[in-house]
C-alpha cells in the first residue's frame, strides 16, 4: 500500500485550500478553496478506510460530498446576492461585520 | 572490553574521548570563574589544551604501534572483539597478505546519548589514522595559538571571553574529529559555527566586525542545511543495511561499509553526497560560498589563524575525507569522470588565487590563499588522491597558521595595528628578522618550493590528478601553483621589502578609525596604562617605530616555521618516506563480517545488482569490485602516483616562473623600477575591467546581498512586521489596557460599594476586553480563516507534542 502517498496528496491539497481561503479576495475562489479542503478530507477518509478494510470511511466520504454540494449551493447563492447588492464580490470590502 | 588479538591498543586510544572533553570542561571553568583567576582564564585554556595535546600525543604513539602490530600480524586469522551496539559491523582482519595492506580496525566506543522512536543516538569516538592525525594537529595548533594570544590580546576588555570561546572552539573541532556518528559530527560542526560567530565578532563595537560575524554565520548556515539534509538522506539509505549488520544508519563506520557494499542505491548515494558536499562548500569556503571567509578577517588575528589552519575551514574537507566511501561511490570518483568535488575545487583554486592579487590587506591575501589551498584539498579528494589531500591539511595547517601569526606579529609590533600592506608596511625585514624569517619559510612552503612541506603535499595532489586520468584538473593545479607563488611574492615584497611606509616608517597615525582594528586599538589605549609605562611606549610612542615582537609571539612562529619545513618529510616520496601513507590512510581491504549469516535475503536486500567495471583498466578490490558476500569494505582502494623528479618538474618550473614574474612586477609597480606593465590598468581597458571585477570580488557579494537577500528576506520581514503591528500588538495592548483599568478601579473602590462595584467592574472588564479584541473582529472573512487555521495548527502541534 502507498498509504503515505495518499496522505501526502491529502496534506498538499489541504494546504493549497488553506492558502486559497486565506489569500484569495474573490469569494468564488474562496468557495473553491473550501471545496479543496473538503476533498483533502475525503482523500484521507478513503485512504484510512482502505488501510483498515472498513466501509465506514467510504460512507463518511459520501456524506461529505453531499454536504459539500449543499454548502456550495448556499454559498453561491449568497455570493450572487452580495454581487447584486454591491456589484463586487471582493471579500476584503465586505467588512460591515466589524465589531 | 575485548579487541582484536592482532591489533594492539592502549589507554590513550581507548580514552581518546577525553581529548575534546578536557577543553569543554576548561571552557566551563573559564566562563564561570575566569575573571577571578589571576591570568583571566588564559591559564585554564592553555592548561586544558596542553593536557589534550598530551593525550593526543599518547594516542598517536599507540595508533602507530597498532598499525605496526596489524602489519606484523596480518595474514593470521584473528578473532575480532566488539563494543556496544556496533557488534557485527566490527570486523576482523582477514585479507591483505603482506604488510601495509591489512585493514586496521578503528577504535570505536559509543555511549547512548538519547533515544527516540526506537533509534539510539550515540556519542562516542571513532579513532583511526585520520582522526588521530587531526586530534594531534588541532590540539597542537590550538595550544600555540593560545600562547600567542596571551600577548596579542593582552589587556582586551573581553580577555576572559576570548579564551573561553577559543577553548570551546577547539573542543568543537575535536568533538567533530572523533565523531563516531553523524549526530555527533553535526554537534561539533555547530559548536564551531557558534564559536566562529563569537570570535569573528569579538570586537563587535565596530559595526563592520559584527556584520562580518553575521555574514560568516549565515553563509555557513546556508551550507549547513545541506548537512542536515545529507545526513537524513544517508540515514534513510543506510539504515536498513546497517541494522541488518547490527549498527544504525548514523554510524560513520556503518555508512562507510554500506556505501562500499554495492547494495546502496546509486541515486540515494549521489544526492546524499551532493547535500553533504553543499555543507562542505559552506564550511570550507568553496566557490560560491567562499565570500564569508575573507570577511572573517575582522576577528582578532589568532582567531583567523586558528580558523584557517586546522579548525573551522578544514571541517568541510574533513567531512569529505571521513565519509569518503559515500563521495567515492556517489560521485564515481574512481571512474575518471568529471565530478562535483573536483570541479568546485578547481574553480575555487583559480578564482581565489586571482582575488588574492588585488588585496591590500595582508590578512585578506592570506584568507584568499586559504580558500585556494582548500580548493586544492577538495580537488585532491575529488580526483581520488585521498592521502595527498589529507596530507595537505596537515602541512597547510602549520605554514598557514605561521603566516597568520606572522601577520599578527607585524600588526602588533611593526605596523601599529594596521593590516594595510600598501599604507603601513614595507621594509620590515630589517626590523623584524624573526617574523620575516618565519614568514619567508612558510611562504616557500605555501608556494610549493621544493624541500619545503607544501611541495610534498601539493605536488602529490597535482601528480595524482594526472596519474588518475584527470588531465584537465592536473593543468588547473599547475596554474594554481604558479598563481600562488605569484601572489605570495607580491605580498612578501609589499610587507618586508621596498621602502617603509606609514606606520612601518615609524609614523604615528591619528586617524585610528581608519584601521580595521580600531576597536581593538582603543582597548589597548585604554588598558595599557595599567600595564606599565615602558610597555605602553613600546606600542604607542611616536619615537619607537617597528620592532620585533616579544617571545610569546615569536616562539610559536619559530616552532611553526620549523614544522613548515619538517612536517613535509613525514610523507616525502622524493626522499623515500611514506609514514603518512602507512599510518593515516585507511586500507581498502575487504574484512570479514563477524556473525554474518549466509542467508539469501541479505545480498538482495535492496534488489540492486552489483556492477563490476569490466571495461579497460579493470582492477579488483574495494572500490573497483563489490565485496564478496560476508565481507565488507570500509574504504576504497586508491591508486598512488609514483614520484619522480621529471613529473615534478613542470610545477617547480611554474612556481619559479610565478615568483620571478611577480617579483619583477612588484619591483616595477611598487618599487618604482620601470617596466611596461606599470600603469597597465589605467591604459588598457580590458585590464581595468578585470581589475574591477577582482576588486569587487566577482560581484558575488552584491548578488547575495542585493538580489537574494532583498527578494527573499524583505517580503518576509514586512509580513512579520505587519502581523506584529496589527494583530499581536493589538491583542497585547488591549489585554494590558484592560488589566490596568481593572486594577485602577479595584484600587480606588475596594473600600466602598464592593458589591455594586464588582458588578460594574465586570461590566467594564467585559467592555474593555471587548474593545481589546475589537481589532480581531475586522469583519474580513480571510482573516477569520487565517486565525482559525492558525489556531488549529497550534492545537495540532500541542497535541503532537503532548502525545510524546
């Protein structure tokens, strides 16, 4: 088994995702980065499931995919609304919630 | 403990670990009590080095006896003994047949330092010819340098610290030299890095000095990354083989055996060797990381002398020599291909020698000369001339130490603390005959004049390059020899001949700040009052002028000058001596593995077929063929060139030519004789360009500082500054503010309305801490994300740490 390779791939994807979330200004890009993070988790789940010969990891990965789809749906809707109201989806301009 | 019956041993060999331990304890004593001792700690330093030297001499004698006993007893089948975990790597001598060929087993001892993840990290000693030679050399040179220093830095305000650092520095080198495993080697290597930083920056009041110290430290750090990476690569490559043979992948003995076993993956060996060699480039000042070495001249002269002769810069060469099997097989040195070590060595020889021509600072000439000579050592190792290269370490240490101490003597007594050859020297040989004499002898040795020590080592490197088929590097070596002779002649002329200038003529300088060692000089001014008026006059009276140095400076010079001639005869083929070859060179003979189980899995553990070189010039033995099952090689069998005067003639002629041309030019340019080359750089544009290129040191410093440092370090520091200002400061200030206001409030109201106050106070605290945390609530999603992931990272690290 090349479990280490899968885990490495997961770690790399995760890191790219984190970088995207932190560094990107465009809300759509941030959503896509979150997707990367979720998929990194999926890869880890599947890798461990294969290592341990159990189906639970696969099931969980399917759940994650479903939740991710929902999350993207809600997220994109929000982005759309924000764009309609402000003509911009740059996240650093969205600081009304500043305390 | 048991040892092989055929190899004699003794107390000194078995307890050689005391050699670094004594200076290390000496360092602790100096740093703890040095200021209270009558001589400021210098007596502890000298005593510990003398004791180390005594043990090193004992170990040397017993090692020579051991080699002798092996040579007599070889052929007999002797049973080997063992210590500790190195059980079955420990060999017994079986092959060899005639004297001088049998493997001499090193004296290895090891103690567990710490354990982690099922791995044992040991501290110990690996005493073989190379280690014994360097132990003796380092202890000896350190002792002389410390004696020299008692006079040279007398009255310095950090006298005690100077000796403490000097002693620790020697201890670091000694630890590294007898390292039993890579971890211990790294330990010694890093101690030296730290001490070189402290010593180069000894007079840190001058900004230039502390900059030079930082530059030395950081430049060497760049290379040190290679050491860590290389050690890791080699460990992962060698560990399986080593564990099968009862050792581990850090043991130097095991790594050597693994590298020669033919089972090692060639790409692991190659990349491991490349990474380790990068470390050597940094430490030994090879191109392109040589730039720190000349700047390291900012340190006191005894430090330069110690750094450049037997410690610090030799560490890189030592590493290559110590792990030679890794480099030999990794770079395929036996195969006459061009390899990294030889190329870097050759480049270094030529560019450093060229730079030495345009220096006005006498110590910088010597510094570039060191770089160039280190290039020779690397070249020697790169072309398979292990022994000449190691012998060059030995001879070079004596004459280079002597040259630096002579430069120190000149600045101390001759040129009023100036190192500028053009401004403050000239005609000094009449005033300082002992210094001048030892300088000349050492210069002759450095240039490779026949019958001086440098000739016997350097010429052997050049000859062996030719003999092993590296024709191009043979010519590079010859050109380098001529250049060496030429720049040393120039420096000698400027310093000792011609008309006396500046301080050498007895002029008293007022602009102290102009000198390299202004801080040092001010210390002298400040402290010499307490030393007696006569002493003071010797140094600073306008009427005194240059004079010979006191005995504590001249005695080391004379001893070193004698060795600059004498040390060469330990291995002078011209007069038929070859002690060094017998005692120091590891013999490339296959030895039987103790407790080898002749099962199948072993030989195909890594599934790599042995590749005997069946081409032309096929030979048998370690390094040519893989050892047969059940035996192991610890060193490659190397060719030795036969010496003949006919083969030495080209280099002798070129050296004579270099000296002659340079003397003629020096007389013209500096002495006022007329010849067509005077003013060439003013009249002829290409010559001027070359001169500028050399004066600016090939623009390498500009490249490193302007381009690399700016493009990498500045964005990072800017980002760190932003985080510091906006996030950390906000939190810290906020917390501080809320704490202070809460404290004020309690202080004022603690007597009145306690309950009411408490309710109010909690309100204030909540509000204040809310304000304090306000900057974090910036409303920016990205920043929230960064905080979230940062916190998760910290949490994960904590979990990992706590789990162990």
